[in-house]
């Protein structure tokens, strides 16, 4: 399921980025005494009390440019406000940060008014309350009409645990509107590779807006359909780009939705533009799919635009395999969404990948393979110590996960791990599915 989102909002220079860094336990956001340092949104992951959620650090809501950010262009302020509004729209909960040193300001009242209209859980956080007097002064923020203020010090971590307790208690439950056995396929890729056109070609009707303008699709759209008597869901997403190339505003908002779509999909359909070939952005999207542990089908679109001879197909396939070697297990389908050439193969391969993703290997057969593999290729050693395999089993997990009990896991070299993975794939396929191999000492 997609991770819930918590947006941090407030005026400039109240400590939003400091709180963000405290929550993600990493200095991802730039912290400065200069108001307006954070202009884009920044995303991080928080794990607390068994729940995982995303937290979004937004630029300051400077409703009055002259008062808050003198000299800052009005257009820039408008863009920052737009980003914060988008983050609030997408969020499941909102943390409103105010400054106890400055007290209640007119902008705080304006922001509170905006937040009351969201109908979402709002946590009023009074920052910089790093002593008893300041904590007591937090009561003046009751006037904002957002309930009880929570005094904290983001810099020193005071009260942050209480805030997390409140957030986790009201996060949406981990449920799904569809049964777990309904396959979900996310159509992902960089902007303007033909994702919406592919969706329309699969559906045989114009169900998604198609445009030559990169970034037309801003939301992740779910379309349910029946494919060969099987119920499936297609998720069309906005184009993903590398972090440094994501434009402020709508596109960054769309990238987050695309990542959430990958999270709740079983298989990602990675769309590549045949006319441009593999570029760095394609590799970044593929890495996002791998990081989420999802199945993948590489869909080479616009194949009709390529001049071909007898070697074109094989040469292009080799280039794809070489440049996306970290997902070499992914099947490759060459299609034209415009002419609908081989489009039907996309869903057929995605269903096959999902079946491989769910494949369970019998423990006896797995251990037989390990014995054969070690006879074929002797395990690594260090000095007099030789790696010995005692037992292997596939455990519950996503992606397919195999645990190997050994005498000393420190002896496992990554090349031997790759060898074992190749042996498993040669025996059982797992086409399109990432595999996770875990090595444990017998006393672990």
C-alpha cells in the first residue's frame, strides 16, 4: 500500500526544515536563519511505532511578501504557496509549525483558516519552546482555533516523540479498496515517452488525456478493466525525472504520486522511448522500481518510428540490457502505442511477471539446487575457512526472498551471491521479479 503523507507547513523561518530533519533523522533539508531558504518541497521517510509514512517539507507560506520576505519576487512567493497547497492537498495529515518567540501573527491566522478548510488532521506545533517559560507561552496559540498547541523544540528534539505518537494514532489504516489478489500494474517512465497513449491503446478507448506536452498527466489515475476474463487495475502516472531535474511545483508533486503508484503496484511497466533510446532518467526510474522491490516489464514504445533491418531488434535489445543491467531479469516488449502494435503483449507479460513474483519454491527442491550449485562452483573461502551451506528456504516476503543458513556469512562474496541468484533463475525463471537473498549464520 502507498505510504501515508504528512505535510509540514507554516510561515518562513519557524523551523519547518529543522523539524523535517529531526523526523527523518537525517540532514536532508537546508537549515538557515534566512527566511525563505526552502522553496521546493522535500520528501523523506519516517518509521515510528511500527508505521512508515512520508513527510514533506514545504516552503514557507509567506502570505504577505512585504512583511515576511522583503525583496523576494511575488512570482516566487506565489510558486512557493502553490507548492505548499499541493502538498496539503495530497497529504493525509498536516503539521502546522508556528514560532513561540514571535507569538501569534496575522499570517498564522490566515494559514489556520486555510487548514480548517482541508478537513484533514492538523497538528498545531509550537516550535522553539526549549524552556519552561516558552512552553507555557504556547497556550496563546489556542486563539488559532486548531485545538491544543503542542510545544516542541525541533532543534533539541523536545516533544517530538509526543508529536509522532499523535500522528501515528490518526494515520489512515493499512487497507485496500480492492482485494489483494487483483493485479495492479503501474505505467511509469520519464515524461513524454507515451505512457497515457499506451494506456489508451490497451483500453482501446480514449480514457486518459494524451498530449505531446511533457507532464500532461499530473495525477496517478487508476483504471479497472477485465483482461481475458481476469480483473486488473492499470495505474497511469506522471513522468518521473532525476531529483535534480524535477521542476518546482506541479512536476515535483507528480513525481511523488508516481512513486506512490509504484509502491502500490505489483508490477511496474517501465516505458522507454525507442526514438531516443535509454537515457539517465530511464535508469533513475528503473532504480526506483528496484528500490521498491517490484516486478518490472520494460516497454519500448514508439517502435514504429525506428528504421529497421535484420539486426535492429537484437542490437536494441542488447543496448537495453547493457544500460539497465541491474534489472537484466526484466522482459522487454517492443510496441507502438500509436498503431497498437504488440500492445496486447504488455499485459500478458505483466501477468506472467506477477505470477513469477508469487512463485513459491519447495524447500527440498531449493536445497537440491544449492547442493548442485556448490558442486558446480566451489563456495568461496578465506584462509582455512570455507563457506558451507547448511540449509536454504524461501520465506514469506515481497520480493521473493530466500534465506541461506551458512557457517559464516562473512565468507559470502557478492559474486557467489549473484551466481546463486542466476542458478535460481535458470531453474525457476522468476522473469521480471527481483530476488532477495539473505545469508544467516546458523546461530543467528
